[in-house]
């Protein structure tokens, strides 16, 4: 059963966890690049992170405009939770 508040849960995890963590990583990459200590992988990671942040903002906009179904929100939420768990396992 899908929680009626899945869109709110998704919005919260995007705003409170995904965007801040992504911006922090992007800041680290920018520091590496500006100090000339970056490798090609860092430059690619920066491009990927910028795209990822755009996707997160697109999700927020879709929630705000009610352009996303509960099922879509649940699917995205589940993928984000799995991503967070995998990232946590790496640390």
C-alpha cells in the first residue's frame, strides 16, 4: 500500500538529504578543479553531479505542480533510498 504522503516523503528526502549532499560533493569537486588537483574523473563527476542536481530540481517541480503520480513518487523514493543505503554501505 502506498502512503498518501509519499510525495511529501520524496520532497523531504530530496530537499533535506539529496540536494545538500550533492551540493557538498559538487563544492568539493569545484575546489579540486580550481586548485588544479582534479583528474578527468573529477571533471566528469562534476558534470554528472550538475545533471543530477537538475534532475532533483525537476522532481521537486513535478511534485509542486502535481505532475507526478503517487506511484511515480514511490518508485523514485525507493530508488533514492536504495542509493542512500548503497552510499552508506561504502563508507
